[in-house]
C-alpha cells in the first residue's frame, strides 16, 4: 500500500510544516535534554525525559521504550545512571542528525 493510498483513504493528511513549527519542536528537545541532566532526578525520570527528546536508532529507541514502560508502570528503580546517560546521548545524536538532514534537504525550515 502506498502513501497515496493512505491519503486517499484519509488515514493520512498532507501537512506543510513551517520554520516556526520546526523551531518549536527543537525547543522541546532542547528543554528535555537540559532537564534530563538535573542531578536530583532519579535515573528513571532522567531516561524518561531523554526518551521524550529523541533505527540502528529505532532498535535502540525500542529497547529503551520497553524498559521505560516497565520503569514507568511496573517497577521503579530499574534504570541505571548509565542507561539514563545513554538515552540522553542517543537523543542528542538524533537531534544532530535531524538538524543535518534539515540543513541538507529543507534549509528553509531552519
């Protein structure tokens, strides 16, 4: 099934983004990357916040998603500082890749 089929079935809608929308989304990423460094937060929350900011990458994100869901709903304290930092680094890496892609493909949006 093609994207055009999805549009025809109204499962998708065309969307024209704006530089302001991109800027607003990047501001959320920057906020979350800053907030996940707050030393008083538990590693569980640090990872949750970093996850919200950001698949060699998809696979890694999915592994963190599963662990995040368990720590958020079933068992507190199962996220290590190392994992929280890995999630933050992954979010930073993803942000850099998005910026690079935008610069190369849609410089008018940044």
